[in-house]
């Protein structure tokens, strides 16, 4: 599934203050805020002892064309000297609407920018602002989709099967979106409990296998690759005494196949005692092992790096480092003169997201061609924990010309070297390596990030990596809609593992490993929505522990959300309702997205969100 971009990042670029100073610059920006919140701003100037009046209760609203709208509902104005001045409020609109006693009946659909004004006896004026969205007149809403969670998901074990020795008290089966082993007694040997995939075709290549597993109690496993062409027992390699902890993590095996043939992959979960001198350190009893997915990489050919640009940040090159900020954030990007580039965040945004702060390293005038493979490498250190996105994209066009999308996860005080290769997804004439870092960690208000030794170049050779994901999730693919899950680790990002299944009329989405950014854990549903209609989405759900997500109703294949809202799930079941304010000119394919992922989620452990109802209502234009 395509990695999605925030439309706010496009809108933000116009408001960013981007430095043109030598080797860096700073930027700051603020939202349209005042005493009354994000949709209002009061002129609080004073003359002598007189202060301007304030207006409260102004908010964005929506009304159907032909229906009356009361712009004064819940709105009040107060002046420190004159008291209640609500009756003096005047309302103007662009485009123009004529208000009578604060009420109006708009005839034409569209967005109307409202300005509320009040002047006190001393001549000082207070203002507040809101948007009135006038929608087209519609018929009564009818049910378009009521997602049927009584339908079973599409189960596929991808050729993996459980093997339990006779007399061993254990079971292995596909359930709850995973391959699950419930083990009462692990038997007498490691092979008494196995997960096996036989007859996997291989060629002369290197292979890497990653089994994403967790256990209710710490245990061990062996992971083997048996050569099925050998007359006697023979393996291409194995990983022995691999620990399985209570948090999901990969068990990894690498091996080389010298020629074409077949291999049997074997995960042994029976009795393992790594050190015979310590018999208490062994496989436990009465535990459960859960395997979400198994990733298999086939790697052939060779490649090497060809550097085309180096920057050690020791010279004052123009714009080698720059920082731009918006949504109330400010900071700077400079060269320190000691071989480091320094990104100073003075304060984080009051709204927005990771895209609100962009820390850029330019690539010396080099260009990027779509379909070509590149790499970059640099060393970075952050004073505070910092997550975000690591991008290669246009300095001027931002995500409209993006060659690569990666994740960023920095631990406070730890210096690391990041090396990443990618095949460019777009051509870029003015590329930068960009850290989007607008979200702070809990309790963090400012930060300093230093970078050194940036290297950029091409990857040359015939290296090819083919990745197969044997996922045990149970997505549903129906005639009119389908649902599925995307994980950050599916594309080899550092974090993000989850699965889905249906049971007793409930769709359950379990996040076994939370990602640091909001596309690392994603539940999606695809459907076609008809033209000339508005849509209301009703969602009833609860979570095993409080967790937040970004919800969007977005056209498939692009990022232009018709709905984009935040949802805070709690342990108590709640119903959420969101309605679109634009109609479609034609039938269109849409994806409904629940995007999780944050520094807080990454530290939470297992979280399950249970959806008991998702209904989409259609209101056709009349």
C-alpha cells in the first residue's frame, strides 16, 4: 500500500519561513490564534486604561443551503469597562451574506469566511473569525455500507503448518490474526513442537528469514533451513537458542543456497535448555507463542556505493543546512564552524504535526532521477528523544516531488550513523535530505540536533532483493469493500507490527508493536463512493488501553482527504460520527484510514482496538 502524506504538509509550505542565509537559517510561524482559540483573534490593544472587548463562542459551522443559520448561537462579547457588549456584535462575510439579528439563510453552497466585530465606547475593536460551510440540499440519509464484521477474514497460512509430537500437550493453529501455539507442556525435545514450511523453491542466492514472534513467558526457539535435496539430514544453516520475549521481535536466520532446489524452513518451539549446567534456564510450561508474520528475503547479485557528494560541514557553503518552521514553532539551522551542522528547535508547534519543522541538508546541486538507486549516510545526535520522518524530496516543492520516505527514531544523547539506500520514486531537481521533526517527545519543549559527515551517491551493480511476507492476519475482501492492515516493518522500517481478525461480529486490530510515526500502524478499508452525495461515517469502538489515531477518508492513489479527524479511543465503547462537506463529481475509489503511530504508542506495548460497527450513510444531492 502506498505510504500516505499529510495534506497539511502541502499547505504548510506556503507559510514556512525558509532561510537563505549562508549555511543555514531559521524560521518561525504561528497559527491564527488569539484569546478565543484557533478560529478567533481579538484586537487586545489598549488606550490608557481602556482595553478592547473580547468575543467568545465563535466556531466553524456547517448548514445546508436553504436552511437558516444562527451565527450568534452561543456567542458572547465582554468588555472590561463596558461589560456585556454582545448586542453590539456585527457580522460580515466573504462572499457576502446579509445577516438579520445574527441569522441568515444562505442559498449558494460554498465556504464563507465570517468576521465578528464589536467596538467599545472608547473606540477599541475586538474581532473573531470562523468559517461557515454551506452544503448542497440533500435527501434524507440512507445506509450505503454497514461493514459486516460477522464475515470471516481471508485466512492464508502460506504453506506453514504446525507439527506436534504425539503425547505433547500443545496446539498450533491460525487464530486471532496470527499463528498461535498454546503450550501446556513443551515435551522432551526442541522438535516436539514445530512450525514448518516445506517445499519452498530456492535458487543460487542468499536468504534471510525473520519470524516475528512473542510469548507470554520468555522462551527459546531454533530456526533451521533444511536442504530437501540432501539424502540425509542437512541444513543450509540455523539460528539456535533464539530468545522469544514478551514483546514481539524477529527471530532471524541467514543462509546461502548454492544452487536451485527446495528448502524446508523449521521453527522448533519444544523443550530447549541452552546451558545444561543451568537446567532452570529452559523452556517454560503453560505459555503461548504468537507469530504475526514471517518475512523471507531472496538476495542475489552485488552492488557497491559510488559517492557523488560529501559535506563535512566544515565550510560555510550556502544553504548546506537550513531549518523551516510553522504552526507556532521556531528554530534555526546553522553551521557551527567545527564540522557540524546544528538544528536548534527553540519551541515545537502548537498545532500541526511532524511536518511543522523541516531540518534540511542539501545535496550540493545534484539531481535525482526516478528509478535510479541512491544512498546517503550521515551521523546524527539529538539532545532529546526525537522521532519523525526522514525524506529525500524537493527543497521547494516538498512532497510534490518526493524520491524516498523513511522513518527517524533518535534516542537522547546517542550518536548514531544512519545509512539508507532507496530507489527514487520521483525525479527531483533540488533534492534535500529532510528530517521532519515537528512532534516532540513527552515533556520536551526544545531540542538540539547535530549532524556530521553527510555522504550521498549512487548504488551500482545488479543486486536484487525480493521480499515475501507470509502474514497471518485475516483481511476481508468482499464484493463492495475490503479491509486490511499495513505495518511499518513491512517496508523494513524500524517499527510497526499489527494484525486483524473478526470474531463475534467485531473487527479487532491488534498493534503488537507501535510505530513512531502515524503510518507505521495502519488499518485501512477500501470502497467505492458514488457521485453527488455527502457521506457520514459512524464508528463504534473501544480499545484495551487509551490510544489515539488519525482518521481519514481519502481518494485511493492520492492524498486529498475529504475527512481528516483525530479519534481518541478509550476502554469504554464510544460512537464517533464525521460528515463530508464536499460532493464528488464522479464515482470514486476511497480508502478509509485509521493511522496509528507515535512515540507514546511505541512505548505502550500491545494495544487492541475493537470495532463493533462502522456504517457509512449517503445523503444524495437533490
